[in-house]
C-alpha cells in the first residue's frame, strides 16, 4: 500500500513511526525503572507506573515533530548563535509548560487526579527534565543535520575527484593523440636540423608540460599562477606548430595570481580556441587570456577572434560541459560561466568564481 504513496509522504510516515517507537521504548525503560525503584520498599503495581511513563512519553511524541522543525528552522550556527540560542531557550521554557499542561490534562484517563495543585507539583518536579528533553531533541536534530552535511561533502568530494581525474585524462589523451604527437615530434625533428638549441627547448617544454600535468594529479584547486604556468607550457608547444599564426595576449591582474582556481580549468578552454578557431584559418588568429578581480569574485576571460560567426549558434562540447559541471560542484550558485559570440567572428568564454586564497574558507 505504501508503495503507491508519494515518496515525501512515505518518508514522513517513516519518521513518525520512528518517533513513536522510540518514545515507546523510552516509556518501557522509565516505567520499569520507576516500578523497580519502589518495589523494594512498598507494594506497587506495574501497570500504573507504566501508563504514567507512557503518557509522559507520548506527550513528548506529539511535541517532537514541532521541536525538530524548530531545530531546523532556527538552527544554531556560528554566525547566528547570539540570536538563535536565546530564542531556543524561550522555546524550551514554552515547551516545558505545554508538556506539563497536556500531560496533567490527560492524567484522569489513566486514573490520576488533575487539579491546579497537581499541575503545579508536576511542573516543579518535571520542569528541569523537560528543559533537558527539549535540548536533547534539538541536539539530535543538529547531529542529524551535521551528518547529512558530512555525507553531502563526502559525495561532492568524490564527484570532484572523479571530474578532476576525467579532466586530467582528457589532457593526457589530447597530448597522446597521434596527430598531436606527430605534429610535435615533426616540429622537433625540423628544428634539429635548423636549430638544435630550439629543438632541445621544445623537448624540454613537452617534458615540463607532462610533468606539471602529472604532478597535479589529485589536486582540486591551485593558485592561478600555477594554472598559467601549465597553460604556458601547452601554448609554447602550440606556438611552435603555428608560429606567427598563433598570437597569445595575456592581461592578468597581479592581485589575481594568488587566487585559487580549479586545476586544469583553462587548458580545455584555450585548446578549444586553438583547435576550432585558430587551426582552421590559414591566417591564424589571436587568443586573449585575462584575469581580474571584481569585488568578491575572480573573473577570467578566454577570447579568440576567429572560427565562430556571431550569426552561428554556439554549441558546447565536452570541454565546456565539463567546465560548467566542475564549477557547479565546487562553488554552487557562487559561480557563473558565460559564452558569447563576438561581433564579426570569434567567441568569448567568461568564468566568474569566488576569489579565495589558500587557507581561506
């Protein structure tokens, strides 16, 4: 029967069942404890002691969903404790009073007297324990919330590692593609006969590019200067292939170099510009890479001047799709990716992400 109900209703029923079963077990424990503590000194019946504990527990069972909701609605956190702690203290006092009122009003149903004197006596006897019960429920709610957040962080960390590994494998795949290696080795072989020192530098750049990529395996974020260093090694190799056909202009604000960016976030964007906007054109083209700080954000631009007309709709490939997904996983709604065609030809990719340095949250 429950399988035909909406999942939200099923979850709510499961939570209610858990609440009532937990308070029933608590009533069995306190009822038996009350009975045994008095059985040594006087003759008592188990049933009244159990019914008394059961009524007390079920009164709290009725209030527990509301207490848990208040715990979530007014969660105590480092940024708001000065406001939520006094508020929760007021709620605790109010619920202690409500619990006693409900409890004493229902007492006649199990054969006990209910009067102003009884209510006052019960209130004085149970006020402190009711306060403690309220705070235990609030603590339980916070513990569940922190556990869920921990699970979410673990899941996001796993997803980030998977996406990072995918990005690194894509870069290595690009490096090891036959045409890439052929062109690189062809450029090196041509330089060997013309300029041995230049050929040696080319081999060194290729080795450094591979080393930097492999050294950063498992790193989710690096400083922008490190990301640009890796990008420079890639561009130096492509510069040999395209020569004067490839022009790269950088406009990097000095204050952005220490800011963190996702590892290997720029190389796929620049590689797309080289492959789709520069390589097909006999005249080559120009790529501009910019970074600036705008308030609390780091803004990065990758712009090229050819290959895509403003009249042709842009279609995102694997690189851009992967970039969007990684930024969403890392920064959530605090990031943005904008892609736009330039007037005439070419396109611009703009990344906006929180400006953070190492050691900052």
